């Protein structure tokens, strides 16, 4: 009807129809192909299983049932009756099972190679052969050395490989932009600027009031003055125009933008004023130091240097004390200069109040300034109106300056001892609480010891209080710098996601344990994992519970099995005691579970490692210590002698022929009794009774589109065939 030649049955997959669309074009070709390709050895049966699904979806239910019935009646007896097909089916099943086992063993070996932490101690792969060391490099002749590698020093009579400082200075390039917050070179330059500023602030009043500047030494004073002016000028031209600044949250480092930012700032105006060329008036009025007074207006550099230096120093309060003391000394210095000027104005030795001109003028005037500002008393009474007004101004200035200095010194010392004050207040409150409730003295002594050791070792009682105000990113950076080297060495976390470890670092809590403190006890519920930061802990066991089983050192981990709750190990299995003072990191189970939710691969790896640890702890140790590898092909057991005799008797009486005939009858019975067959995609199930010569229930499962049938399972007298 279709007027097409049907393709012959073939086992070659390449000769089969190219796709389902080709068969779908002609309905008369489809069913004959399904009927013709039912050979048990065919390799294209998966293709026809797909064809059966297509038939059912397209509504070809009648052709599908016809295909099934004819294939069962025509080809099933021949397939089952063939002993060769039965043998090949058994061999194929066994080969598939062997391939599956070999694949599993390959995956295990691959897992051992890629993740050695998961493997147990007695199943470690053999070490790889080490490569031979490379041969030593041949020595080059002395004449081949470059001339610039070595530099001969005539003074020391030896050669150096480093370049001279002049060559290094020539190769140095000045930066195009400077970060004022982190650049140490800029802080060093500010030191020289402040040094020049202090020269002007301290010596301009001295040269103006005291007769220390004379025509014989005037050139030395002017040389240092103009050197300070050069430092001021370099600061304006070279450094201030290269300072980075922040605009709208962005760090600006463009040369033109940095220059414009400085030119429009208040600091540039003050720098220009302090460099006013008033020295040209020297030619008219002489060398008067008061003409250099604008040089003292560069005070912004001084305060900037203070801020940068305090940010660098670890103990900034020491510098604050020195700076406050310098303020007091400078105020006394200025007052002594004013007193000498007032004495010279009234006339040296003219009254009892003025300086009499004897001894060192600066020391005598400085002593008078100290007595006046600190209001010690014992000063001579002023005589003239000028002396009275001057003394009153001195008293008012002294009271104000002295009170300011005392208050500032109190703030500096209070800030330096704020931590110590907090520690003492906490300890006093705790002792008061324990005395109120009559806590035993032994417990009180242990609490005091904990306070003292924690403060001495950490410098604080709770380090988390200092990090609360910081953002998460900064807290993470600090945690990485402090704890990452310790946590990264823990074998349990090796191979885990790096970001997961970073998240875990923020959840760690630092706890100090005193000597003989129980970290955990056997039998209690485990909710924490411990990482040893400093000190040692001992694991106790034995019949009396006091035998030291192992001593754990810094970097060790314990409690991880209880934390991961692998294999039901949620209870502590041993007592752990601190041996001396011990600093431990504690990771809570709740925190770890919250982290592992976002890292499923790391969670899988950690649980696998925990199960491996629990398995290694529970399994008995092999006495010989030999590794036991699983057998893929177990040794075949010997055939029982009684069964061998039965087989021999059946062979003599024709038992083999009867058994083959029985198998043929069973398959024919299955094919004919279609009304008892339940057809489905899962397969065909038959049940029946067999009389002679074996009486048992026979269960046969046959799939219509599989390459072979499973062998019959016949039970007779407890023997499986």
C-alpha cells in the first residue's frame, strides 16, 4: 500500500532511519520497522523505545498494541529459547556491573588525589617520585661581571654590589601626586617645615628683645632666615600643589585640579602672607627682626604635622604631653622677652621691679616670667604706671594660660589612661558584686586572675566593643590580618570557599581560659567549635578520666564533629582542660549554619570530612596496619560437593535437556496467556505453577524493548541456579 520497499532488519545503527521525522512521514513504514527490529541482539533498541513513546503521544495506540502482540508471539520464544542469547545477556549484565564498580573506584581515587584531607590515614596514596635536584649553575668567569654591579670603595678596600647613593638619587622620580594621609615622605617634609616655623617663632622675639643680634654675627642669622624662607617656598611650589583631595567622594589626583584646589584654599592665602618680602625694608630701617614676624603665620603646617604624627605613633599620648609642655614653655619664653623689653624701656636697674642687668639676661628674665605666670609670689612691687599695667596684664595672662595648660594636661593624661580606668572600674564592680553575694574566695581569686591576664595579654577586656563602630568591610580586613593565618592552617577548612572563611572570621569570639579550666566536658551537648590561638589544652580520658590522651597546640581544632552533627556525634566524647593560660577562638553552631546556607559546596565538604573523622574514630585499628581495599570481583566460592553430585546425576539422566525444555515451555506459556499480562512501561510480570520435575513459583520479568531478559531464578532445595 505504501509502495515503498521496507528496509531490512539490521543491527547497524548507522543504517537505521535518520530521525523520527522520516518515519513519521509515512505511517505504513513505521509499524513494519517496529515489527522487524525486535532482534534481541539489536543495538538500536533504545531508538525504538523512543519510537514507542512517539506512537503513544501521536495517538497510534492500535499500531502500538499490534506491534507488542506480534513481537511477543513471533520473536519472544525464539529469543528466550536461544541459549546463546541467555548467556550473552548474563555476560552483559555482569560487564555493566563491573563497569559501574570500576567507575566508583575511579571516583574514589580521584577524590583522594584532589582532596587529600578527606581520606583516612591508612588510605593515603603513595608519594610521587621526587625529581633529581638541578645541577649547580656554572660559575661565570670574573671578567663577565657587569661594571655597574660592583662598586669599589677605596676607604674600605672592598667592592659592594649596591649602587652608590648618587646613582640611586638620579634614578628616583618625584611623585606626580601625594596622598597626605598615608605618604610618610610628606610627613617627613612637614617636619622640616615645622622646624623652620619654630625657628621663626622662638628666635624672632629673642633677637628683637635681647641684644644677641650684633653686626658681627648678623650674616649667620640672615643665612638661617633665608634657608627657612627657601623651605617655605618649596612647600608652596612643589608639595602643596601635588596634594590629593576628595571631591564628591572621589580622590582627585590630576595635576591641574590639585593646583587649582590649592590656589583657591585658605592655606594658600596664609602662605603668601607669611612670605611677604618685608626684608627689603632692611635697607631703610636696618635689620629689624620684627619685619620677619609674618613668617610665624604658617601655623597650619604645624597643626597638620601634629595630626599626621599622632596617626602614625602607637602611643600618641606621649607626644601630646610633650606638645602641651612646649606650649607652656613657649608662653614663658615670650613673657621673658617682654619683661626684658619693658626693663630696657624703663631703664635697666632704674627701679627694683626692672631687670638690674646682672648675670645672664635670658635666664634671669625667664625666672621672673615663671614666678609671674604661675603666681608664685615674692615679686617686687611695681613703681611706675607702666610697670603696674604691665604687671596686671602679666597676672591675667598667667592665670588664663596656666589654667588652660592644666586642663589640657588633664585631658591628655585622662585619654591615655582611659582603658586602665575602665579596667579598674569593671574589676571593682565585679569584686563588689562577689562580696555582696559572698562568693568563695577561691572563685574570687580566679576571677581576679582572669581580669589581670586578659588585660595584660590583650590590653582590653572585650575586643568586640572596639570594632562595633567600624563598618563590615573594615572589620573583615582587621579580622583577616589578625586571625586568617591561624584559621587557614586548620585542616578542616582547607579546600573550602575562601569567602566562606572570611565570613567565618567575623563570627569568631576570643575567650581566655585559666589553668585547669574545663573547656568542655564529656557527655555535654556540643554547640561550639574551638580553635587554639595561644597556649595548650589537654584531652583527658582513661578509666579515671584524668589520663592525658593528647596535648593540642596552637592551630589545632577540636569540637568540629559535634558542631557539624555528623553521624549523631552531637555530644562531647572527652574532657578538654586548659594547660596553663589558653586563648581560644569559639565558633558557634548557629553562626556556622547561617554561613553554610550560602555555601552549599563548602557545607558538603565539611560534612564529608566530619563523617570521615567519625568513621576513623569508631572503626577498630588493624593490627598489621595493612590497607584493606574493596574487592570488585570477589573470589568465587567452591561448589558444594552435594550439588556437584546432583549435577553429575542430572547429566547422566538427561537432566540438562529437561531443564532446557522446561525453560521453553515457560516462555511459551507466558506468550500465550496475554490476558494475564499487565502491559506497562515498567515491564511484563507473569506468575504460574510448574509441576514436574521441579515444583516452585516462577517469577519472570520481561521488558519488551530491552536487549536481553534477566535469568530465571529457580529455587529447589535451597539451591539457587
